[in-house]
C-alpha cells in the first residue's frame, strides 16, 4: 500500500489540476463536455484522496493498520 504522504501528495496534485481547469478553461469548448466540469470532478477526487491520506496517517498513529 502507498504511504499516507503519497496519497496526500497525489490528492493535492489532482486538486491543483482540477482547480486550474476550473479557473482557466471557461472559454474552451469541446463537443462532449466542458473542461470546467472536468475540473470540478478532479477537485472532488483530489479532495477525497487528501482525506484518505489524512485518515491513513491518523489511523497509523493510533496503532491500527489498514490493508
């Protein structure tokens, strides 16, 4: 399993990419979906990944192991 720091870093990177898409691609139009909506989805996934990293760090400190 990946370390909690890796989950946190991956989540922060995903959130950052999503935020950039959300803020800077309002004028870009592609036929299937808008990039601003993709940015919101990536921000959501990144936030979940960050929370999972925090959870893993907290559970490893308390002595519980997750598989």
